C-alpha cells in the first residue's frame, strides 16, 4: 500500500507523489494532518487556515473521484505528526510514503523524525520537489554553492530550465475502490470566520483562473502590476502557497499560451515568470541557509541595529492610521481582506522599517498573521529585501518616500479613498498630503497627521545603518 501525505500540495493534477504511488500498482490512501497550534506559533493567518480547510474539503471530494480515501487528522504541532504516521503504518500495510518537500527548518526537522520512524518500520519515505519548478541544488554555481544575487540565479535558472524543460503530470486514473475500517475525518474542518467568496478552492476553478490570466489578463501585467486600484495582478499567490496549483503548471501554462517570449523578461509574460523565479530564489535560499528560518538578518552586521521599536507607532502602522494615506489604505486592505498588493507590501514594509525604525521581524510577523497567501520564504525574503538585511536586498540608503510612492502609483487617490473614506472630501491633487490641504484651509477631518516627518526619519535611519 502507498500513502500520500498531503501538506502544501493540495491538488491531484501535477502531483509527483500521486503519480509514483499509482505507478507502483498498489492501493493508495492519503492523509492530511492539520496542526493548528504549530500554525499559530508560525503566525499563520486565520484566513489562510480557513482557505486550507476549505481546500482540504474540496481535495477530499477530488480524491474520492479517484477512489482514494483521505484521512484527516487534527493534532497540535509537527512533533505530533510522527504519532499519526506511526498509527497509520501499524494499521495498514504501507510500503511507501510520498510527501512534497518543504524547506523551512521546522518542517525539515519534522520530516527527518518521520523518516527515521519509517526506517524502523522498513517503510520508504519519498520526498518530491513539487513546490518549486527546479529543486534546490539544481541551480548552483560551478562550485555547487548557491547563488545569492537574483540576476545571476535567474540566468542560471533559465539555462537549467531550457536544457531540461519541466513538464506537468496528468491527473492519475481512478484506482479500484478500497474500504478502510478507519475514521476518515476527526472533525469538520470548515470554519466561516472569513468570507472566501473571491477565493474559491475547487481545483478546476483555480486552474481556469490560471488559464484566463495566462491567455488574456497578463497582456498588461508589466504596466499595471504596480497600480493597486487596477486589477493588474494574477492573484494566484494564495493557490500557489497551499499548492492548489503548482509553479510548474503556472510556467507551463504561460509557455503554452506565449511560447519562448515568456523568457524575455522585458515582456508582460516574462515579467510575470520572473516573479515566479523570485519565488524559487527565496525557497532555494531557505534550503541552503537555515539561519533564514531562525529569523536572522542574512547580513549579520545589521543584527546589531538599535531599532526604536515604538509600540504606539507600530500600532498605528498596523491599524492604518499613520497619517500617510497610501500606507494607511494598504494596511486597511490587508486587515479587511487578508491580501495586499505587492507594490503596497514594499511601501508599507519600507515605511515600518525605515520611517519608524521598527525591527523588520515585527512587520514580518504581522504580515504572516494577516495574509491569505502567507509564505515563509517569500515573506521573509520580501521583508529582508526592504530592510536591506537579506540576500540581494535593496541598499540601506534606498528609502521609499511614502508620499511620492502614493503620487506615482495611486495618482488620483482612488485606491486611497476606497480604504480611507474619511479622505473622500479631499481633492485628488491633495489626497497624498491631506494635512497640508487642511492646514491651508483650516478644515477638520477625522484623519491623523503624519506620525513622523519623513525627511527627519530618513536621516535617523541612515545613521542607524551606518552605526
């Protein structure tokens, strides 16, 4: 018997574990182990938990069509997973377990413990690299060391990919029906705390979203992706984060629609594929540098920065009441929807770290606690990029001006007014500096003045980094 342990690979298409289990000719069973306490320790957002539970319910139905029973277990932490797996091995004649590899430290330790247990039972433990297009170790320098600069990584990644193109696996055919004398579901996982209407989890629906984006909506991606009021991004990141679609499916679908121009990174299609390669870059780094999972600054000289860490200012940032409209609208979007536009992630992160001088890890945690697409490697990579502490990060003196960022990417303030309705009476040309407008006219609005002066904050930040 073959056991497929689903984690962040919640699909039946392009699933290596399922395909190899089917090839064995043996009966297949599947398990999903929810670890809510571990997720809380990892600051996972409740909306992402709900997305996972919704998808597990859909996955159970997808697997049922293949006559594969899905056993659902709920335990507290990763350390409890070994007991579940041991129970299954003792209950069923399992010869092999298939998992999709995960590259964060706690996940690696969990899998090592389970693998050791499997060895004692003479059960094979197979890890498949299904959360990436190219596995860690395949995109390295001639001396086998990892690339730490994205442009060099992307160049080598492309060379490896083109020399050995990656194909997607078809969904397996149904197996013969099997009966298990076992409780498949310990409890109903579905919760209703958040409205997931715009985030359906049916596999075919998500695959159609991918097809529509690649065939038509990508056509203005390069020009529109930085403007939050324009629906210019794919919004596929939540589905990639829990594996309803694979990155292989994403790049292959784009290639099927647009051919080799997807690797011209100046095109709309190539710009989007480049973002997938950024995702690969951070995952590979996580694999090679365990200190990333320990939340250390990659550039160790910046570990000693004396952050101001003013709790009240941090609270203002979280609530979206900093007095800088683009920052506040972005944070309110995050709080209200569980999602934030990528340009806004950079603006708000830069503001927290380089205007408020708050430790980037505070912001990293807060984003994870709210984002429906929370992904440790990408989130950590993004925050360390903004904080200038990570691999190939922005130089420390690159400090976004929140006012000019708003003027550039939300020029008429439509996005701002959607999330900051109290600014609705401010004329468009003054929407990014409402305090100046009100000072001039002597008007009163229920909106705070800036909690810091950007020019002064910039000088403080430069001195902190120089020290």
